[in-house]
């Protein structure tokens, strides 16, 4: 298989020279530095056959654009040491064994912990990060020079299962118009998965809570203008259509940056777009094979994103008007402590009905666990929703395969489920992510609801947690 073509440029610092080594390493000369690539022939994308060296070469071919999204920003290392089909683990702390030309900076997190994270500035540092098994790049929305004031507002349009691409596009265009009405320029890109991201450069004047507050106001305004297509509801049981994920702007949240390859079977890329092509584009058209030629022909479509930076003042005024009208804050991510003004952090189906007019109701039950498991779909929490659990899997592909087997056994129940009844959650284990699938059978008549069965896929994310990650 041929590797993506190289592209000369300032970020790539002229020609990339590949030299074979007896220990099966390749040495790339990038930006005046010798960058080793370990296990260069390791296949990272089994369906397409792309290797780790292909991945590194891809990033060097689009280095000018990729660096625009990550340069000067602390980065979480999301490592896929077994390739795109394997589980990933998040590494916030920079490896202790690293070249002296790898820069780092110390960040503090909502938990109170601190970590020394990698900061990339040039193509050599970029290649070094990719060699660690980082298929996609996950920078924070701040610059190392000012860790307390984000310079990006990130609009993450996340469709619920079953939503068509055309609906995601409609919401993206509404987001563009709302941003423009509030004085901000939106820069769109495919997420590289199922959604669309819109980024805005903002003046680094506001704190993380203020930026998130602006994002909440933005999400609610998008929902007001497109109530049938978009939602700002945090709880999955309340969502429909396309969720505008405002919490991606909370501190310690990262999003795959522009030109990132995503861990999909077809090696899809998070591709910057012109607004004119948003209505007609197809996300599968942008891959590790097609993006280098597109980049060579059109250059970086986000070249102008840094100027001018916009103001959040109009969106913060909208947030203040919402608050004055009695609209509460939206729920925060679960790892944050309870925030002032935040509504009860409990799913609507689990809230108690208070007040004299509330009709008496039986206490909700704890959904039973699958045979052989100690906890069920809601852990120890009670729920008024008839939830069952289908799979706990190391990869999303394995979990979805388990769901397909469940569907074959229960076609009648499956036909009654809506997209919001299928809860696919990316969970964090100690070192890696895993996938859980639950089903809400609220729309299935009680007499016809399938019982909780043994899990189709039964993965224990905590087994062997003390082991060391394998070589990338």
C-alpha cells in the first residue's frame, strides 16, 4: 500500500527522509530533528491496512493545518497502542522518558490534581506524539501562555442514534447563524465520526465557567430556533435529534482537533470545511487517503481562524437574561463538584415529585443486574424507567455486535424503541475506555418487555488494571 504523499512547508520543515534501522525502527528527519518511529509496520487500521508509519506520514503531509489546531496547547495523549480496533487509554501526564526537545506545562484539574502535559509547537513534536499511538489529537482550548482563559468556544453537535446526516447539517447551519447574530465567526469541520464541530476563536478574557455559561446560552438558543432538530438537554432520556454539547467547554474536556484521524474502520478524518460545502459534504469522503490531496490542492481552510478573535459579551448577556427569566444552569459533567445554581444532578426519571399536588407513587425500583453481575443498568440507583443492560465491551464495535444479537432475538421489542431509548455510553476505566449499552423499554408494553438476560458482551474494565500498557 502506498503512503499518503508528503508536503513540503514551514511546519514540516522541508523533506522527510525515511531511514531503515536494524531494530525495526524508522528514523524520520523532521524539522531538523531525528524522530524515531517504533514498530512502523504495525497495522493500525485493519480494514484499510494503514500502518503506524502511514499515520505519521499522514500527519506530516497536513502538518501546517494540524499544527494550527494544536500548537501551543496542552494535549491529553489518547493512545491506541493496539490500533484503531483496540481500546484506548488516556494519558494526561507526559511520558517520563522523552526527548529534551519535547515541551510540557503543568495543568491543574477540577479534582485538585495536577499533571505535566505535552505541548506541541512543530512537526517533529507532532510526529513524536503520533508515534506514541495517538491516532487523534486532543488539545485543551487554552494556550500554554494562559491556562485559565480559553481562546476557543467549541460547539459539538452530537446526534442521538438514528439521526440522519441531513439533520446534523441543518443544526450546523442554525449554529452558524446564531453565532453570527451574536458577533462570532464559526469555523465548521466534520467530527470524523457522526457529528459536526464548529469552533470560534475568542478573546482570552473569560474563565472556563464563563465560557461554559456562554456555551449553555448558545445551545439553548439553537434549540429555540430549531426545536424539532436540536436539543440542549443533558440527560439522554430527554434528548432527541442533535445534542448541542455545551459541556465540552468545561475545564478538562478535550475534543479531537482539525485534521485528526479518528479510530474508525475507514480511517476517517475530522475535516475542516467551507460553509458552502457543509450542505453537500459526506463525512466518509474525508479519510487518511483523501485528505492529503485535498490539503495539497486547497491548503488549510482554517488558515484565517485566528483573526479576528471574537467577544463572548453578547452570549453572556443572553445567559444573564435566561437566568433573570428563571432558567437554571444546566447540569455539569459528573466529575465536577456540585456548582452554585446547578439544578439537581439526577436524571428526570429518578426525581421525586414534591408538593401537595403530587400524586402518591410507588417507590422506584433498582433495575435487576444481569445474571452473574453485582450491579445493574443504574448501579445501586433507583429508577422509574424499565432499563436493561445489553453489553459491556472493550470496544464500541464489540458492543454494537452484541446489540445486533439482542435485536435478532427480540425483533418485536426492538421495533418499538426510539433512538433515545438506545443508550450507548463511552465509559472510562482506570486506564482505558470501554462501551456500555443499555435499553429503555418504556415504549414496550409491560407484558412484552424482555427480561434482563446475560450480557451479550461481558467485559470487565478493571481486570488486570495493574498491568503496564503494551508497546505502541
